[in-house]
């Protein structure tokens, strides 16, 4: 039987230092590197919530808001917005931190859809999410709307 969990049980925060190998010729981080960090953080968050193997099946509304540059600290925060039968929608935000000026800003954001799986890589039910705050309830409702749009688009294909 599936257990229910609060979003607070699986919030995941990872920090990284931007190094020259992460950046292009003008010193800003490759978008693919940011996407990799977001995907890893979303995966950890989904594993914590589901206690299963997980795999990313979609990324939605990925936006790069501001560039990150060499030397900055990157903070990636992931939180479960909603769960469905075997899938989870994870909200991921990336912040750039200039630790010398004590400034931070939103650099990227997106929604990662992951599926919980068993050892045979077959989908399995994941625990329900119990939103506790007004913001979590709003995210939960909005995730349902996005899912309906995804399913409607899939039917058209």
C-alpha cells in the first residue's frame, strides 16, 4: 500500500561551484550542464519521495532566466509538486550566488516528470503527496492542470 508524504520529506538542495570546464568560451555555464544538475537533483528528490528507482520521462517549461558565470556558486532546489499513479512532477529551481557580494538570483527553472520503477524497470505506484501550505496546494493544483495538458497532447499525437 502506498504511503502518503509531505513535500518537506523530500526537498533536495545541492550546491556546486562553477568551474571553467562547465562554461563556454564567454565564461557562462553551458545550458546542458545546468540541465544535468537539475535532472540529478530532481532524481534525488523523486527517489527520496518514492523510495524506488526513478527515470526522467519529460522536462517541461524549462527556462534560463539569467546566466551563471565561472566562480559562482550554483544552488539547485527540487521539490515534489504532485504525484500521480507512478509518476512525480518535480519543481526545480536553479539559483546563482555571488558569495563575494552576498547576492542570489533565479537562473533557471523547470518541471521534471519522473516515473517510479521496480528492479525490472517496470512502473510502480508512488506515495501520494500531501500538500501542507497554501503554496504547496497551489503547486499541486497547477501540476494537475499541466498533466491534463500533457495527456491531451499525447492523444493528439
